[in-house]
C-alpha cells in the first residue's frame, strides 16, 4: 500500500516540475502559442489534483501507527499545489491583461488599475483557499482520530467478550465441581449411616448372645 503512495508521489513530483517550468514560460510567449501553453498547464494541474486525491485515499488505508509521516508529506504536497495554482493565476492575469490591451489598444492607467484589482482579488481567493485547506486538514485529522478511537473501542469490546467467555467457562466448571462435591458428600453420609446401623446390629447381637448365655446357666 505504501508502494502505491510512493509511485503516486513520484508522478506528482515529475508533473509539478513540468508545470513549474511551463508557468515560467507563459509570460515569454505570444498569441496561439501562449494560449496552447495555458491550456496544457490547466490540464496538468487537473492531473496533479487527481494524483493528490489518489494519495489521500492511500494515506487513509495506511495503519494509524504509520499514518503520521504520510499525512505530513501530504500537507507539504498540498501547499506546493496551492503555490502552483497561485503562480498560474498570476500568469493568467498577466496574460488576460495583455490580450485585453491588444483588443482595446488600452495600455494606460485603467489597465493598471484593473490589474491591481485582479491581483487583490486573487490574493483574497488565495487566503480563502488556504483557510478552506486548513479546515479540510482539521476535518481529516479529526476523522483519523475518530477512526483510531473506534479501533480502540473495538479492541476493548473484543477483550470484554473474551473475559465474559472465560467467566462462563469458569461458572460451568464451578457447577460441575459443585455437583461432584455434592455427590461425594451424599455417599459419605450414606456410608456413615450404614456403619452406624451395622454397629447397632452387632452390639444388639452381642448383648443378646451374652444374655442368652447367662440365662442358660
């Protein structure tokens, strides 16, 4: 399972390196070539997001005692992904301003104001995205803690069930022992009664013999 995670990890590293290189080329390109580059970057960013989702699923399948290291790496990759998306947004804003200027022939103060406004909005979106990511991470960690608690409760339940089974076995053994002891006591009492009866018979017989012997003289 960790081998699958590492395979996705390698693919993510290669893909993000390609995206970083292409983002740096966007401001240097013009026309259709720039449009094609922007489209390619968008496609690769989507592939990177899918890789992150696959890695997230793999982390959830890793045992809790080994999950911490992978969760830390996932946070790092998500931060890297956020940085790539922010860089791409900046390059797209610059690209949009250039196209607008080419269409309108306006390269004056209004364009600069619009660009500043767009950059400000982009920064706000980035801050909101970081807050959402932090909330998502807290939710994931809470889910992991809940899973660990459920696993601990399951282990405790199994221990309680085993203890109950041992108690039932002990009760059954005690019942058998009680029945055996009762039988032994019953036989001992019976034997003692027989001994007493035999002793009485012997004493009575002896006394009768003595009495008859004396009387005959």
